[in-house]
C-alpha cells in the first residue's frame, strides 16, 4: 500500500490526473487492506496455486474446499467492485481543460514578471491555533509586499478564493494574471512552529526558491520570518527596495502574541462585512489595543470598521468621529508613513470638513501603491463627492490587484448606477454571483439597478430574492413594499409589510413602508397614527423614512389648516432647512419641497419661495439618470408647480418619466397636493397614462421572462 501511494503521488501529477484521485486511492487501499489480511491469514500462494494455510492442529489437507471457493469469489467480487467504483469516481473528476489551459498560458505570457500571488497558507497540524498563525502569516506577507512599488501583488480577497482548490498553479496564475506564485504551509507542534514556503515561476513551473523555517513559536520569530520571506522574494524577482521599504519590512507591529491574535481575528471578521461581523471586528480590534496600545494596525482597523458601520447606516457620522477619531489620529502619529492609516485619516478629515483630504489619500497611494484597501477608500471618497466616473477608474485599477473582490464589484456596480449606467451596474453585480453565488450583494445590487432604472416589476423579483438570501434583514421586504406598491400590486405589498414588521417592528424603514402601503390602500388615518408614533420615537432617517413620515404630517396639516405640529416635526427632523441659508443634498431635497408647500399654506410666502427656488436650482446639480427613483424624487417638478410655473413643471415631470422615474410615482403625483394645479391639464393626464402603460408592459414582459417561472415570484 505504501509503495502504491508513493508511485501514485509521483505519477498522478506527471500524467495530469486530478489531485482528488489520491483520496480515492487511499479509500481503495483502506478497503482492500482487511481483505488482504483475511486472504493472507487463511491462504498461501504456492507454485501449485492457492492452498489453505496449514493449521497448528496438524490438519494435512490443504486443498481448497467449497467454502473456500465461495470466500475467494466474494473477495474477488469486492476487489472488482472497488476497482470499478474508483475508476468511476476518478473519471468523473474534472480533467484538464485544454482551452482553459491555453487561455491561462495566454494570460501568463502577458503577465508582468514582477507580479505575484501569495496563496493561503496550508495548515498541517491538528492545533486550532495553527489556522490563526497561517492566516496571520498570509495576511502580513501580503501587507508587506503591497508596500513594494516595484511589485504587482494580488490582494487577499482574490487569493482566498483558491484555498483548498484543485486547480493547478498555472491555472491559478492565469486567472489572477500573475507570473509568480508563493505557496506555503504552517505546522505547529507544542511551542515550536515549522513554516515552509516556495516561490514558483508559474510560466515554467520552475521553483525559484524554497525554504523551511523551524523556530520557537514567538511573535518575534513570526515577524522575523515574514521579513526574511519578503526580502527573499524581492531578491529573487530582482525588485529594487528603497531604504524606507526595507525599514518598513523589518518593522515589528506588536510585541504581544495575544494582541496579534485579536488583530488577525478582527481583520478576518472585517472582511466578512455583515453587520454582525463588523461589530465582532470592532470588539477584536479593541481587545488588541487594550493588550498593546501602540499597535498601529489595530487602531487603523478599529477606525476603519467604525467608518464602514457609518457607510452601512449602522452608525451615525457623529458616532464615527466619537469612536474612531482618537484611534486613527494616534495611529498616524505613531506611523505617519502607513498608507492605509493615512487614507482612513483622510475620510475622517473629510467628515470634519478639514481641507486636504484628497491630497492625503493620493499621498497614501504613493506610500502603499499596491494597497487595495487604500484604493477602495479613495473610490468611496470620490463617490461621496459625486465623482463616480473617477471612482470607476480607481475601482478598475483596484480590480487588477483584486480581480475576485466582491466588495470592489459592489462599489463598481453602485458607481455605474449612480451615473445612469444601469446595464454596466447589473453586469458588475452579476459578476459577484459568478464569484460567490451565495453572496447577497449580487441580488441586492440587481434590485438597486432595476429600481433605479425604473424596471419596478422585475425589481420586485430581485427584492424578494434578496430577502430569501438575507432573511434576517427587515429592509429587504421593506423595499419590496415600495416596489410592489409602485407597481400597483397592493396584495403583495401588504404581504411584504407583514414580513418587514415581523422582523423590525420598531425600525424606521419597515414603519415607513407600512405608512406608504396604508396611503396607497386608502387608509390615511392609520398612516398618520403610525407616523406620529415613529416621529415620537425619534428614529433614525433610514432610506428616506423621514420623507414618508414628514409628508404624512404635512398632508394632514394641509387638510386641517393646523400647521403647528407639522412645522415642529420638520424643524426637529430637518433643522438644516430652518437656517438663514440652507444646504440641499439628496437626503433633504424632497423634504425641502414638501416644507415649501407647508410654508406657503402657513402664509410664509417669502421663506417658502426661497426654499422652493433653492430646490429648483440644486436639483439639476444633483441629478443623474435614475436619480428621481432615489433619492431626489420629483422635488423640482413639485417646486415649479408650487411657484405657479405649470409648463416648466410638466416639462420637468416629463423629463424624469422619460428617464425611468417609477418609484412612488402615484404617491408623488396623484396623491400629492403639491401637484393639484396640474391634475386637470391634458399634458399631465398624458404623462400619467404613459407611466401606467409602461408598467403594464413591464408586467407582460416579466410574465414572459424566465424569472417568472422561478418559485416564489
């Protein structure tokens, strides 16, 4: 058995037999061993053939009996069946895909000779801690190599896709577009650790360098080994190192093994990016800082987690400053040449309206030219400034280093959608489903693309798919309420309201979705009761929830002539609209148009006119194709109608309808008193008829699409 395994190990690779075949060879030998033991105990093979083994009792008859022939036949049948099973399993394994290899060879021929991918380190012992050391070693090597401007280093997210893969190194290198692969393993035994690494030229399969490190398991030794590996890689690839780069390679991040462990665990959770994972990462980073207050990367990680929580809406900008600012400032003070730290500091500067944020980020890119983290921060910064086309260019560059990053494709899709490139956005989101079919970002993104593009019937499908894939997120069914209500499917909207409220009965977005459904189903009194409860609870504004609540109290004020409650609510929820000068953005422009109507009705003509004119002027500055679906709405058309400029209002309404405005369209026109002066105009009636006709066509098209045949739609 041992000889067979050794021969198989050598021969399978030479003959390009799939690596998984070794597993079935092991299974065969394990099954056949007891059969060989039985055969060897009962029978002998002699020059005269197979005979029975002599017994101590002196039985002289060694000839085979009828039972022996039965036993031998059974053993033979088992052997034949085992051979057949192994042959079937091995033949079913994925073989060598010649076109794929040719494609890989083409990619390799064009690969930068100074490009490298560091594959996840294998663990070769049963200790639980070994996986942690392997992940830490892998992560730190990538971080150090990313600081070398001479190299092109594939980021961690993409190489993790090849953990435990059966693909050859040539195939992996072809998919990642690199010339060199570093692979290795970690084996812990008591207080000692063995780390072996090998650098391979994927174009020729030549081993450029290999080394085994046997050291005592200490944090000093771990970082020393990492430094040696990075310097050796640079040397083997003839990459020139500056004095500063060499200093950074040899710098030791922490003296505490426990702090290092907490940091690695935090970074692993950070990469998962769910709300729960981000909270876990925050806790791990805090633990690392408590163990080593001067641990720069732990402080940067904590500050970046807080920033990410703000982006997802799980924390406010004020909480970001309160919980993260001191950490990122201290990190930059300790290590001003850390590109990642500088990039995160730039976002905090921008949040506090401190000049020079972009210069700090571009400087961070010079410090860490291969850092996808820095590039992603820069792209998010550009998106926050409405510079999505520039963000797309940065994200494309980042994808060169991290071609399998779900997060980068998610940002890329959002950037395309922000400038009205819905097809390109959907393509980016569908790429996520190819990389990781179970990742909810794919269906979330498809829902976003169809909503923004005005395809609200199909958007219902994707919103529901997001709810199935992410069943604990109450915002998915909440979005479905708005989508189905906009498409006129009130039965489905009612069902989704129940689902949303069951998951988040006191959350702002489900309550706003309920208010929308109640309005659409002719229950304004119940909508007002829910609104008053939500406003009294001082809930956060989530996905425009305040717009729904404030519109409800405004409409009640217009109906009764009692404006006090509504004006107080607006001042409490949108204080920025009550200063001498106001600043409008996507989050408050709809509210400003509604407030303008309220002020007109309350007799504050001058203030109302100022606000409504600001809405008109600012709207076009913010507008891109699809922006009326979220977040701008029909604010400009509404302001023009209120200022008694009906022709301009109708022209504006036609523009956004032509661009695909469908979300909450009936609620914002036929159920919106601000458009009352337009209701009897033929052009207005024609616009409404156009929307209704389009939605019917969408329903017919969806009914004939493959998506309509899937269960649950």
